[in-house]
């Protein structure tokens, strides 16, 4: 591999990076063919505005949201987007490590500089084509002023979740910029594109609203429906929105890896426009290439999974290493077992996101009422009515509420979800995580149109549970506040089939039960599309429902991960308490698949972090603060390890469980004792081992 070659030459790096002699003969620098339309370039001085914090600095990111005008400018929307996306993934309270372990004010050696951490440089925005306006993919490259072409590096930062182009600014973005690397972003064709179906207004690449016809192909997203169909839907369901991830009818996830590769190619173009050579009368030459530029594919959650898929798909030798946190990977089925500690072997692992999430969506409301979950933080939405409705339908057999709730929890755990997630999941249910994933991914995988009203769900604002028009002020800033997957930015999940008329999902009444059981009817509909069977009768789906199920299965097959990273050095870090992407179905299953394919030849290392979950920002709240540490810290350590390996040949530590120490009562500030380093030579008792048939994970 090319970076192995760099390690071998070691002290001869001056030859590798020799722009005046070797590199001057590069090919002409050409804009990639997939770039469609204008490339927007903006320089930031690092004082009034910057790449990492949009001029807010470390203190501003930790403070109140920045004000915007009416209507807001593109610069104001960018600042608000960076503020909200940073804070959505990175805890900004000092007790959780901000300002001591990470944050703009912390340098690459882990020292607080006492400054604001603003980074000067240039930012480039473009759409990846074919630019249709129906569902454009946004690409962005940030080049820090300190970029050194003689030590060139690129870090990928695809957005996590369904977030927009700034979705990974605080994760892979921060690490890359601090290390002088160009950062290659993509919204993966999901992002914050919203289409107001009542007004037919949409957003531009910079988040400003305009009429769909006026923006045309320059729209982030315009729902692919006729004016007649849109008007008819609006008449039946006023004031609703279409969102890019859910309603593009494209299954954008199948292209997430390709989008990451496109972002890297765009980054090379941008870098060569800045640093390539040009002789008299000659075109700009592409002197920075994959052979002399280190490329690390990174990010978290959906972004991490996208970088993994990019490495699997990379046929041009663009990517040298991978460093991801809590990646959303859907590995292909394999026959090995997973064993945690002295537990029973699990063979039925590697289930798809849509499979396990729709099951959680059916049972979690009831499981929240289990006695063992009474102490769970943010358990504000237990649903005894869900238990009653599930029991009436024969999906629970307990005679009492307590028995039903315990059985609901057991059903979830028996689906390969570890008990360590049980106290975390109620909080996710409260903030609509399984509900929103089930709806958005159900639409995306089935390639349903917004006017199909899949399982009776739509997206819109509400007041007192009743659908209303979203306030103009809230709509104008959706680019800066939305995470791309309702409920978000004031746009909620609406149950259009609620008894008595459309209502906000959580307070709606299921027609089949007459209860406010958190839309069990809708949850069962989505679950049926996952399994192909009616959950209540057990009968096989027929007609349109059967066709939708087949679309979903096909879409999931399109994004299954192979486990083949081409031998690249790679690091996964994942929290054992992850309640959004259960480890038996994601990181553990992928690691085992990779090991079964490559064995000792694999470059992948898997570090499982105890007392860590998916949403670090919850750790500021009681119940989380005492019990969990920020996984974000280990993403940066993973990047450090891969960077050091590629630059200096330092071996990656063996796969292992990292036993962290919760902060405990009173949640004193995080210290190094709470977050021990990944051990370069862990004891055998901590090592994660694959023997060809079983993946052994220590307690």
C-alpha cells in the first residue's frame, strides 16, 4: 500500500515530498466530472470568522445560540449550523472534557491554549451531480491556512445521522483542521434539505429559502412529485414538509461510500488549485496525489459507516487508513458466534438498522415501564397503554403491567441488544430516536414518495398536538437547526391516521385500540414492512405492502458491508452502552466478519469502550453525568493512532476492551483516570479475540 511505502522510506520523506522536482510533472488539474454547477469559495481570516467555529470561538460554542436576522444571511445560517452541529455531538461543558481533552482551545498535544481555537483558511462548497434539484449531494472542503503541501493530509468528515454539510464539524472536522489537514465533508445526500409542500419553497446550498421553480437545479432538495400531486397532498394534509433523506425516492444510503470518495476527489482538486504548480502558459498541475498525500477516512455514526463503506469501495487507492467511532455498518451475514464474557453465544447478529430499530419502536414504550428502568435517566415517556395494546394483540402474554413491561424488555434483549443499553434506551425513546429512524428509513428504503404517506406518517409542526404551520422564523433557520430527521427544528412526526384527525405522533390515538399508545398502529405497520409479515396475525404481506417490503429488503442489500477493507489499517471505537446502533449488530459483527475474511492479515482493530454510549451530549445531565464518559475522546485517540501508524509506522494496539471509570457521585470533572488510554500491550484478559468460529469479547 502506498502509505506502507512511505513508512519504509521513513527518513527519505524529503524525496517523497519534492514539489520542485518530482511533483512538477503532475497531470493538469481538472474539476471532477461529478461536480455540477458553481464551486463557492470563501476565505476566513481566523479572527472575525473561521473554519471550525464560524467566528464563535471555543467560548461561543459553549455559550448561547448566535442571533440571526430576518431573513438570516448565508453567513448567519452557517454560523448557526456550525454552532448546533458542534454541540449536538460534542459536550461543551467543562466537566465532560471540553477545554481539557477536546475543544477548539485544546491543541494536538492535549493542552488548553487559553485561546479561542479559531482556524483560518478557505472553504469550498459544491454539489455533486447529476445536479437535478431533486436530491443534490453537497460536498465541502476546508483547507486550513496551516496546510503544508510537503506533509499533505486529508481527513474525511461525512455527516453523522442525517445531518447537513456541517454535521461532522466538531468530530473529524476539528481533529483534521487542528492537524493541518484538509477536511473533506459530504452530507451524503441526506442533510437538511426541506421542502415546504404548502408554499413550494426549498433551500439553497447555503440554506436560504426560495421558490422551487426559482432555485431549480440549485435546490438542496425538491420533492420529486408533480404540482398536482403536491397540491392534492397539501389539501389533505396541510402544512407538511418533505425531507431529503426520507423522501428523495433514491435510497441515498447506498451511495454514502461513493459520496465520501467523491469528497476526497474534490479535496484533491481544491488542494491542487491552491498548491499545484503552473509553468508559463501551462495549466494548473495536480502535484498533490494519492501517492504523496495521507488520507484518513473518519467520522462517527452514519458518517463513520460511510467512511467504512468508502474504504470497501475504494478502487483508486484514495484512502490509506480508517478511524471511526460508533459506525453505522450493516455487515453481511456470517456464521460465527459472538460471546461476551461467560455469556451464551449469539449467532443471530448483524441485523440491519431497520430490522432492530422497528422492533425497538414497537416494544420500547412498554419496556420503559419495567421496574428495572425506573431509574433510567430521561425515562419521561413510559407507556402503560402500549403494554395494554400489545397484550390485547397477543404480542405480550404477561397478566400484569409489570410482567408485560419486563417481557417487552426481554424481547428487545433477546434480539441481540445487550443489557448495557437498557438504561440508555428510555432517553432515546423520549427524544424520538427509534420512532424517527423507523419512519425516515422506512420511507428511504421503500423509496416512497412523500405523497404516499407511508404508514400514515408525515412531517409538520404542531401546537398542542394538532398540526399547524411552522412559524416563519423557525422555517427560515432550518438549515441551522435541523438534523435532517424529524422531529427536528420544530418539524414533528405527525400521525395522519390518528382517531379523530391528524395529531402529533406521541399523543395520537391508534384506531385499532382507541388508546394513546404512542401510535402502536404506525409502529406495527413499519415493523411489518421490515419482516414481510403482519406482526399480529403472522400472515404474509400482500399487494402494495408486500412490494414495499421487497423494496426495503433490496435497499438494505444494496448497503450491506462486505468486511473487506483491503488490508488498510483501521480502528473502530464503539461504546458498549450504545442504544442506537447496538454493538452486536454493528461493530462487533463487522469486526468478526472482517476477521473471518482476513484473519491475521487484517489491519482492523476494534476497541470497545465501557461506560460509553452514542450521545455524549446527554452526559451533562443527571443520571448520565455520573455513569458515562465521552466516547468522543476515543475518536480523537483513534485518529491519533492511525495517523501515527501511517506517518511513523507505529503499530496499532491489539483489539481490546477499554475499561473506563465513571465520574461517580457528584460527577466531578473528567480526568485521565476516567478515560485510560488504549493499551499498546493489553493483558490477555482485555483482548478481543477471534478464533475462526467465535468472537470473544471480555466483560
